C-alpha cells in the first residue's frame, strides 16, 4: 500500500514514491527502466525500520509531482570550529591575508564553551539539512585556543556519534608535526579516527624545507595510522606546485593510510599536459581531490584595485575526472572570515556549484562529486547508491526535476534511519 506522509505527521513511511537519478540506482534494480531527459526515474521504495527493503519502478505514474530525492549528504571538507565567526571577526576586504588576520584574532578569543556552541550549531544545522557524515579541519597544533578546540571537539564528537559520522583533521603548521606535541596530538587523533592536515602553497612554503617537513608528517601519519588531508595550492598562482611535491613523496614511499588533497586551484593554471600527468599520478595513487568552490571563488582572483575577477579558484575538475581521479565537492567555510556565506545545506551548495563547475546533475560525472565521491573520501560503508538493504537515509526536495531544483531554493524533508526528521 502506498503512503505519502502528510506534512503534519512524522510517522515512519512504509513506501515512498520518489524521482531518483538512474545513475545512483544499483545495476540490477529495476532493469529496463528508461530515464527522462534529466536522467531521473520514478520509483516506489519500501522501507522497513532503517533500511530500504524493496525498490520497484512506477511505470504508469507521471513524475511531474513526485519529489526528486537524493541520498543523505556527506561533507568532505568543512571547518566546524570557526563556523559563524564572521559577525565577531569579519573580513571586509574578502582577501586571504585579511582572513588569516581575523582568524588569528579569533584564536586568541577561543574558549571551550564558544567552540562547543559553534560546533553544536553547525552540526544541528547540517543534521536538519540531511547530512549524514562530515569531515572537519580544525585549527589545532600549538596555536592559541588549541586546547579549548580539542576539548570542544571531543565533547561534541561524543554527543553526536549516534546521529552523524564525524572525522577530525588537525589543520596545523607543517613544522608542528615534527615536535613532541605534534606526535602527542597525532596519537590523540588516531584514537578519534582522525587525520593530520596542514596548508601548503607557494606563498607559505617558499624558502622553507617544506618537502622534508611534509615527508616527516607523512611518516608520522603512517606510524600512528592517521589519514592525511592537506590544503594544497589554494591559489591561482601557477608557481604553486606543492601537489607535485606530495605526489613525489607518495611515489617514493606509498602510505598505508588514505591521503586526500583539498583545493588544488593552481593546477588549473598549469599547461594541459601537466594537468593530464598530475591527474594520472593522482589516479594511480588513489588520491582523491576535494574542490571547494564557494570559498575559492570568494578568495581567489582578487586584486587591490576594484577589478572583476578573471581567475577563478577552481581545480580542473573535468580534466581530473577524465584522468580517473575521484573528485568531491565540499562546502568549506561557513560564515567565517574566509567566506561569509554558506549554511551547511547540501542542496544549496549543489545549486551554487552546478553553474560554477558545469557538473551536470543528469550525468554520472556530475552526480558523483556530491554523492559517492565524498562518501569514498570519508571511507563510508554506503556510497549513496540506492539498492536493496541500503540505509533509508534520504533528502526529499520540493522539486521534481533538476531544472526546478536549480531555479528555486528548496525546503527539504529529511528521512534518517527510516524516520522523518521534520
Ligand atoms: Zn578548508
């Protein structure tokens, strides 16, 4: 029996009628289904407890009024500890130097209570918008406020563990990882299932022994069993080639832990042959790249004069995908000195990113950066593909087509563990 829940009930659904991207339906489910021009099919899915137990085609029912549904979202790269700090630590210049300076002032002001409040607010918002997992970089490693940040993280991780899968990456100065305090933090992160991070680009590595430091950090990550996720080449300056330095090290000595690179903006300024070669190396080493369009369109391509940006801070996503690299899209900063917008809303991020990246949601390559690829980055059990036995964790939009979703902000209904959140 079909049951579409009314707005005023939170009773668990038994069967849902939805529109779904055929590319995110497991092969073997509903053979012979023909998608429409948006790559969507009409499905009836049966739910028992927290699991999808049956998937059937809705051949005769027109899809014009069924809700377009998506898998619960995964955030591959955010900064929970500084979310919502723009109002107290604004960066009106919009430039990276101003962001750094405001971020530094914010560090002096950190307390366990303040960081806990921000993380809870961020996670509450993300949860209500249908996220199921988030990886957050956190300002740690010998900075003012590091201890407060760490305490806030351990409290909040514990409090949310029954609802969200959370991963912590310590965003620390590279040299910190060669200190005794760095080794101690790596041990703590290992216990939390977290990772080691840092930020490397032409402007902050020039003249420093960064390759040796990076090699030391990778060794530490391997020893402690921590994954690695680096902010790399977050600039449109073509001289920034830290990613190549990382790949050299990984080729010399393969790591037994997962490695992710974030940003990679300057790669888009390299000659095509160089981009092709880097894509090949990333694919061979199974290193995914996370592109962060909101923050990087905001920060990169600025000049001191009032000038329209020409260079956009985007990794060459399509060329990387063509070379076999897993590319995920993340939300990065939310209302902090690095980017004033954002609200942990995966559908809003998608709506923003489609025209910016030309990732068409009616193609598989346009879908995966928002679905399966972030799940792969976090190493999650569910890849977001609908199949018998998968979690009943869905986002239902008000739209019935991609065009409608792209035209209008969406009020979302979230199904988690087979129950409506709202
Ligand atoms: Zn970031």
